């Protein structure tokens, strides 16, 4: 039953849409540059058509405004009469130098039909239109020029973030398939005889409704997390496209890379959650020396803490042995440490403790910093939830998708343990018991 349902879901139009989207992105990557160049060539032709309709002998203010309307397309104009006297230009260079460079040295390329040429110069290309135009019994040399800067880089970055977005949607779809499969398996396992069906069906309906709501919330949260980086990248690409060499391109490319890194981190976190959902129930357990593991992790992050001038104190009891999966346990402790690091200002303190408590081992990570609002202490363990104390500008340069503590809770509960957070006088204490 589960296999047939999954096959139906994979034939769903949404799944086919994801495949189609990837194909469209690949076509975009190959065709965007030549199409964009052709569009610019059409703009130059349109500009020449406007010039050819003007009385160049006595250009008025309205005609000048028409040419100025092409400034947004980054067009440069140079128009001279048959004696090479300047009629119109929007270049800041001295007219004589412009005329020598663009007209006199290429006089053989000017003819009654407009001639378009495209030439590549490394990271940018130049489109030129030259024509010899007759107006009111006189001849005029018309030169129109357009530079396309960083087009390949812009298309490359755009392609990259589009592929990331589609892959993220594919990951969401995959998670949906798996959760639907597990729900169907649960329903199959919960089937009861007819005389007991009423109560059981009611329970199953309640469980199914909760799972459906969780799936909707999960997808909505992912969509919300994607909106900001996609909007930022779209805006930066647009600025690069229309402002050309007049802006700090390195700044905009750096900003685009930063947003792509954020989406990459989100995809990685979702992959981690998917792997946990698949393998945690069957993960291998063995004896783990928590004392050795914690010493290793304190040493691992020592340079990072020193670089940010965070005072680190550690107190680790010897020979604390638990039955666990070390890989997942390290991930949970790592998430705790990074969470504390994000909220510890320079010169402040972090404390890491490992101690025995009755028949359990307890890990505590304290950071001196802002407290968590009391109403958030239970909600911080939810996926994509961000506490009211979040401040991206003060998180030591690290982003936070709101998945770290959610993953800690899943790992600790799978080990049969407990975890929690408590506000202290000058900071917050996170703990887990195994």
C-alpha cells in the first residue's frame, strides 16, 4: 500500500513541476546571455529609430528628453554633423576626443543602414551601432554604445540560487513523501476489528490531523526562511544588471554569496533532519566516554573562542560513560555550543560542565548574555523557531535558521534522555541528561 501511494505521489504534477523547473534553469543558464545581448541590441535599434525621426539640425528639449529616457538602459550617444561638429552627446569626455575615437577613426563603418557590432572584452562586452543619417538635407554621424558588465557572473549566481531553491523544494517534497509513507504505515499497523473501529478511527484521525498540520507548518516555515535570501539576491542581481560599472560590484557579489551560503546551510540542516528521521531509530549504540568526547570538543573550539575573546571555563568529571551514538551526541553538543557562542559578546563568559547526577550524566553549557523571554523557553525547541533574543548583527557573524535546538531535542529524546533551558541571573543555561 505504501509503495503504491508513493508511486502515485511521485507522479503528482508538483513532482513533475520540480523536474521541469530544473530543465528550465539549465536552459536559462545556456540561453540567458545570448538572449540578454539580443534584447540590448533591440534597445539600440529602438534608440536609433527615435534619433532618425528627429530634426537633428535644431534638437529641442523634448527630443533631448527622449534620448535621456534611454539612460536607464546605460546607452551612450554621440551625434555629429557631416563636418564632425558635435550635435549631441551624453558622455563626460571632451567632445573632440569622443569624435576622434568613435567617428573619425571608424568612418568607413558608417553607412545609410545602421550597423550593429558586438565585441567581448573579458568580463564585459560592448554593443555598438553606427549609421550615417540624413536629416533636413544634411548628413549626420550617429554612434550609440552600450556596455554589458559582469553578465556571465550575474547569470552564474542567478542560476546557482535558482538551483538551490529548486533542490530545497525537492527536499521538502521528499520529506513529505517519507512522512506520508510513515503515516500510512502507522495507519496500517493501527487497524483494528470492526467492533473496535470507532475509537481507534477517532484516534488515528487525530494523529493524522496532527501530522498534516505539522507538515503544513514545516513547509510554511521553509518558504518563510527562503523569502529573505531570495529577495536579497534578486535585488542585488537587479542592481548589478542596471547599474553596471557605477556601483561597487565586489560588495554586491559578496552579498549574493552570503545569501547563497545561508540557503546552503539551510539545505544542509534539512538534509541532517532527513537523515535523522531515516536512521535514528536504527542507529547503533555503544559505550561512549563523555569525558573524552567533551574534552575533544572544548579543544576543537578553543581557537574560535579565543579569536572572539570569549572567556571559556570548563569542568569535566572523569570517566562518565553512557550508552549512546557518539556521532549524533557530538552533533547535539555542537549545536548547544554554537548556540551559546552566538549569544556571548566579546569579553563575556561561557561555562561547560559535565557531571554525574544519580544514575545520569548531565551536560551543562552556560553563556553570559541576554536571557530568553519566559514565553519562549518551551518554543525554542520547535523547528524554525527563533527566540526574541535573536539579533543577527550580534550573533558573532553566524546565521541562525532556528533548527539547531530542534535537532538537539530529537537526538536527546532518541537516546531516552531529557533536555532543557533555564534563565540565570546573567545569562542562560542549556542542559541535557542521558
